[in-house]
């Protein structure tokens, strides 16, 4: 499993650059999240059971609206030379701590219903199965919102995503709840249909034993409006963002939070 890989490959495989620093505090007038897709028409597809899930979450029209808006934000190009022990990532990015946006992405789309009442490949999960899948009792989405734009020649080298302890706002208490992140959420806003070539997210599963060959990589191709969820922390798979060869790849990134 991934923890074993992290230990045995520590000298050759880097961690993702930390995204848990305090984000921009500037107030952002995000576009509305309309038109929306109805939860009753959606269900997760398992690209790898209990590890990688996808669902078409946003409409093409909504993605187009957000691509135009996000291009107006003050994105900053990451340095080409990473810190020691971190994977090379070359892209333009913007980061903000925004509880309201995280709450809207959670509750004003089909995401909350899909996560809280998961149907995966046609199978409805029970309470215990749901808790095991998400790594605990789900609270919602991390307020640490990250915007990524990958232009031609930009990429994210092989890495693991860490789990982080966070404070989650509570509706019933003035004090935030202790929480932790368990799954990465990537929302793709572009694809070959918008002129983006390359940029797929590629996962590298490990063999079940040293005697077996490594399984074939799992390639999550870009699709406008596709949400990809994958486990991170100790159970994270080695993965990478393939180089973009033409156009622009736009991604909204956050994390699923559970009680700690």
C-alpha cells in the first residue's frame, strides 16, 4: 500500500508542496453555481474501488463561467525549483481561505448528497461502509480553496498528497470542530473540448507483493465538469499531473473533511 511506498521510495519520490499555509484573505465575488446538475441523476464511478472516484458534477456552461472568472484572479506561477523533499510543480495558482465558497460548493451542488448517501457503481453504501470509505464522519469541504491553471509545458511531478488537521466551522457552536482531511477533490473545468491537450491525472498503484509486476497506471482523463476524489494521507496512491501540451487546464482543488 501507499505507506510502504512512501517509506521505501522516500529518496526518489517527493511529497506534494504544502498547500495548508494561510490563503489569501481577499473577499472574492465568485460566480453563482448555476446551472446545477441534479443529484438524483448522478452517482460515483469507481476508477479504483475505495481509492479513486469520479462523477460529472458541473455543467459545461458553469465551467465556462468559472474559467472566465478565474482568469481574472491574481494567479502566481510556482517556482520551477521545489523545496527539498517536494515534488516539482509548475503551474499558475491562487489560494484563498473561504468558508462560504466551500459551503456553497458542498451544499449548492450535488456533492453533499453524493457523499452523504454514496452510490458507487450502482451500489448504495450503508453507514458503516460510508464511514470506512471516507475515513470518518464527514463534515464537508476544506475552506482552503486552491485554483490551478496549467498552461502548455506545465505539469505536476509524481507525489503523494498529505492529510492535514484543520478546524471546521460549526453551525451549532462558536468554536470550530477539530477535523482532518481524508480525500482530495479535484474539479476539472477544462478538457480537449475546450482546447486542452494532455494534463491527465495519472495514478500508479503498487503490486500486492514484491514478486508481482506493478499494475497498469490508472489514467483519469480531463473532462469538463468532472469531479475526481482520491484518498490521501497514509492511503494515498503515487500520482502525477501529466504535462499540458496545448491549451489550458483549469482545476479547483479542495479536500473532504471528517471529524477528528
